[in-house]
C-alpha cells in the first residue's frame, strides 16, 4: 500500500481533459499538492492508504474554476452606483471611494471576496488591484487575504492615474510609473517562490500610460517573466481616446508599442472592430469574458464566439463586486451560456461543455497555467471541488455538466481542495471564520460609505444599512 495525503473515492470525475472524459465509480489520489493517481475506486483503495478519505458518492468532482478577472477591493463597494453606464458608475462610486480606502477595507473586502469565489467553485483568482490612491501597501492586504483563505491568487498589480478624476474624487496619491515599478519590485521579492501566490502587471486602462510607458511595460514584463492584463475595449471610449490622441485605435497602439502577445490578457473586449480582431489573432492574445458586469453596466456583449472561432483562449471573469455585485462564478458560467444564444439567436453557438472549458482548462491557458491547472489529470495540482446535486434545484440530473451550468448554484459546492488542502469541507470553511468575515466587511464598508458620503436612495429617500448586530 502506498501512503497518500487525500483520497476522494466512489465518485464521478468530470476531468475536462483533452478527451473530456467523465469517469464514474472512480477515485482520485492526492499526495502533497499534486494529483498522483486516478482510477476505479476498488483499484485505488487497494493500492493507496490515506488518513483523509472523502466519500464522493453521488457527487461530481470538477477541476477548480479560474476567475480570470476581478477586483476584490470592490467588495467594499457592492450595491453602489447601480443602473448607470461605466463612467457614470465609476464617478459615483469607485472613484469617489479611492481616496478613503484603507488597509482594513481592502483586507475585509478581499477575504469575503475570496470566500465567495471559493463557494462558487473558484480555486484560482486573478485580482486586478488598482486601489493605490490613499496609502501605500494596499496590495499587501490582498496578499494577506489570499494567504488567510487558502485560495490560489494571482495579484495583478495595477497602475492607475488619478490626476484626471473629477474634483470630488481627487486622491492624496497620484502614482507615477517609477512608484509603480518600485512597488512591483517589492512585491516580486515578497512573493518569490510562493507556492500559491504569483504576480502580474495590470495597467489600468489605455490612457493610464503613454507609448513610452507601454514600451517600458513590455520590457519589464519580458525581463521578469510576468503576464500583462488590462481593461481593453470595454466601451467605445478606449478607441475614441486613442484615435483622438494618436490617430489609431487601442489595439494598434498596444501592438505598435509591443504590449500584445500570448502573455497578454485582455479583459472585457466588447467593442472590437475588424482591425482589432486581426491584431488579436496575429498576436494570439488571451481573453477574459465578463458577461455579468458587461450587462449590468450596459457595455454590450463581447464577440466571444468570434474570438473562440479564431482559436483564441477565452476565460471567464466575475469582475469586481462594485460592477457585478457577486463573485459567483456559477452565475457567470450560466449567463455566458445564455447571453450569446439570445444575442445571436442561435441556441448552439456556445454550449454547456464549451462554457465549462472556459471556466477550467481554457481559463488555465489564459493565466498561463495549463500545465498544472484546469483539468483532473495525474501530475497536475490538486485544485478541485465536489459538487452535490442532491437538492431540488438540480434534480433530476441527466449529466454533470448540464446540471452545473443550467441548474447549479453555490450551495451545491460542498467541498473545495486547493493545492492539496481542504479549504471548504461539507460547506464549512476550514481556513477562515466566515461569519466573522461577513460581519467585518459589513462594518468596514458602512464606515467607508460614511467617510466618503456614498449611499443609495429609493424614491428620493436615503437608505442606510448599518453594521450587523453582535452575534449571540
């Protein structure tokens, strides 16, 4: 008998491997942080012994989802600025708040956001952190949340100019590019060799850097082996700006300055003309589709079938909770399956299997981790979750993938394993006090709204929800 760290037995494995195998009455073996064996349960149990054996009977095991774009700090701003277009929303919520956001606000928001991601099957999250306008070191709060919750985190260290904000949103800090790279240097040293947390570069939006800045960005990314991710063509304003400034569109600017490549992740990609599509195809960029946020802000519907038809990798993202209001990846998966059917009047255009591929193995390719994430295969990292379909929302079940996409919800995500460690077991977090995290975010978000003067009105009357009462 061989010793193992963890065994999931008597279950159905939805591998999302090259052959899209669904293996019934199988078991999965973890040693340390790696999947070391997959096979029929009887054979596995005869060959391996473990102190931790999870009964997967009547459960489906999926590879962990990969959230390719979010802003965890925005969990502190959930529910504000609704029913507005992108820039009206920014000016009435996020931009006003940036000057007052503190380490505690970011930490509480990020912890709750990581927990919500995990509850919806996410094991890897790319956080696009652009709140740097009030005090130094706020990225450390996100890193602390990654470490606390046990999620696999990619910190997209963003660079956002604040000197062009409206007067009511002016901030104490307007970060220069030298300040940005100095902090990236610091974070690279801090995260060097970290088992679960890595770093990416994330220029905010096209006007946050000039052409020389983009050339420097590419040089730095190449020198240090970092991926680049960027908001791109979410609205028509991107191309309007670059045409007015440079006489070319956004993709042409980024292409001419060397930014685009197979290590570039474009987030949103809604308003794409023929020139842009040609450049994206030639440069083989990666794509992050954020359908919920794009619809909430009425930005439009990204041409995902076209991008995937060009053999470009497209992953899924929740976007931040200030524009999505949840970090629920299962909701994103379902909406991605639905919106393109309705938009194109074609029910076959993006089927359930393809959408789950976008959330798993295709998402892994987007973040450059297809060698060790995105599918259940021997030799890959042990990032997966057990989905329990025994509830009124899911039954009767015809097949695991259709059940997940069209009937599933986060209550079905029963147990989550990340890097070989059980972080959620039978619906209970083993890494974090969830109730405490909920109350902490409610209180710090309330205090942030009070400091900034943000809030909602219904029928012309302010509505204020205070911190929750102390638990008995």
